[in-house]
C-alpha cells in the first residue's frame, strides 16, 4: 500500500516516521496542541491533539501516533471536539485563570483554545492545591495556579538547553514543576536562560516585571541579531513606542528559538544614557568627542608612526565577539593587508 492517508477526506502522502500531527501541519490542517514542543520527544501529555482514526477504539494522540498507510483521520469530528472541550474545561478548572489580570492574556494558547471551542471553567470543581508563586528568580515569576502541567518547560530545560534544572515533582493532584529539592528557582541549578518562559503556553511563567510593560500582544516584533557574541542568534525585539520591552528567540538558524541569559534579558543597555554615541579622542589627557573623520585620522597617523619606527609587527589588532563575522573578517584583512602583521586576536572567550 502506498504511503497515503486521508485527512478530513483529503488524500495526503507521508514519509515513514512522520506522526499524524507532522502530516497535518505540512498540509496546513490545524490540530491544536498545548504540550507539543518541536524537536523534542513527544509526551502526549495534554490530550489536546486527539484525532479520530477510523477503526481505532479510542481517540489517538496525533503528536505521538505514527502516520500509517490507508488511515482515515478526522481532526474536528463531533467526538474530537467534545473531548477537546471537556479537556479544556478540566484544565481551566484545575487552576486560577483570571485572564483579565494575566500577563499572558492575548498570547495564551489555553485562552485561545477556550475561545475556539467555547469552553468555560465552571462545570468542574478545582482539583489542585494552591501553590504560592515563586518570585525568587530575578527575571521570571512562576505562578503555579496557572500551570497546566503540559511539561514544555521541563522539556525545554532538559532537552533543548540541557540544563535539567526543573522536572515534575510530587504526585496526583499535588503535582507541580519543581527544582531539585523543590528549592526556589533563584537558589536552584537554573541558569536564567528563560527557555521555559518562551515555551510556556500559558501565563504560568512570566517576566518578573511584566506588569510594568505592555503585554506581548500589544507590541510589534522586529527581527534582529543578538549583539552579545559571534554566534549570531536571531531575536525578535518586542517594541512599543520605540522602546524594546522584551526579547524572544526567533525560530530561525542558528538558534531556532533558544537564547542565553544575556541575549534574552540583557537589553536594557539599548536605552542606557551611558552609551557612546560619538568617537572619543584623547586630547591633553582627556577623552573628548570627535567626528569619525577626526578619529580615523588620529588612528591612521599613530599606526603609521609606530609601523615606521618599529615595523609592522609592533602593531597588534584585538577584535571582538560583539562584532559581526563580516566586521571581524575586515579587521583581520586590515591587519594583514594594510598594516602588514599577523598579530590578530579575538576575545571569543567572553
Ligand atoms: S494562563 Fe491563559 S487562560 Fe489562564 S488566566 Fe492567563 S491568559 Fe487566561
Ligand atoms: S530559565 Fe533556563 S535553566 Fe532556568 S528553569 Fe528555565 S529553562 Fe531551565
Ligand atoms: S510552567 Fe508552563 S510550560 Fe511548564 S508545565 Fe506549567 S504550563 Fe507547562
């Protein structure tokens, strides 16, 4: 039998090894997910991606089920929609989901799915104990009352950043995401990369100063390149009124969404009044502002004097991981081809 199946009546081909969810996404069929995290092992934890496969006794978790030849799959059948709605109601009832006050409102997958499937939170009694929020991390607040235990933060920490600072802890209704020995995050193995913040589909992990900023849905994302090192991570700067309020990792090479603590949280320098805005030239022992022409003339004159008196190898060029690869290429070219020395080094070891 050829590698084809039907998805909502349409014939689709698949490659062996693809899941039903992979095939659906490739064919622009929207199967909702909460726990699924690209490039990690599927957990099937949230049950939101259940679909109906003809002949199967139960609904099938499409994120974990391999596509098979001849499958007839319905992604929005009555049975599927009923199951998703009840699942959403249980998730909403399991915590405290006061969207009006939540920093994730407008960017919350649970909120969006509750709207899509008309799910409210009143039919079921609250099942889980209230855990106090953890504000011990300087960058993040963890609000367990909004946690739906999807596990994306655990996978991001363990499988993407390979830090393993958090995992599931306790049992049954008391289950929560914990650090080693359930220490506050600020005293744990956490390296503050913020990967968990980026992947959390709800408001359970939020920026510590979220209330002082516009919500993410009220900002414009501007693609840029992180300026901290030579890796060239792609970032989205979330901007409102010409101010960067937040940075997220862009899903593009080389970082595919990941960032380190500097790239994600170290953006306050952008508006620092201490930033240099013009070259400085030392005159009579004092650094004074100059034009680029004046500054470059001084550099050319001094380098020329040193080379004339002591030879080209008396000059060394130290460049920076905070420049682009192209700038670093140019500066070594300048050292070798213009000055005539191979004395080039680079502070790659920040
Ligand atoms: S986590 Fe989502 S559903 Fe819950 S309160 Fe926040 S916006 Fe609403
Ligand atoms: S900030 Fe990074 S290291 Fe800390 S818990 Fe989140 S993913 Fe893990
Ligand atoms: S903190 Fe967020 S990502 Fe982690 S399990 Fe809870 S809802 Fe999922």
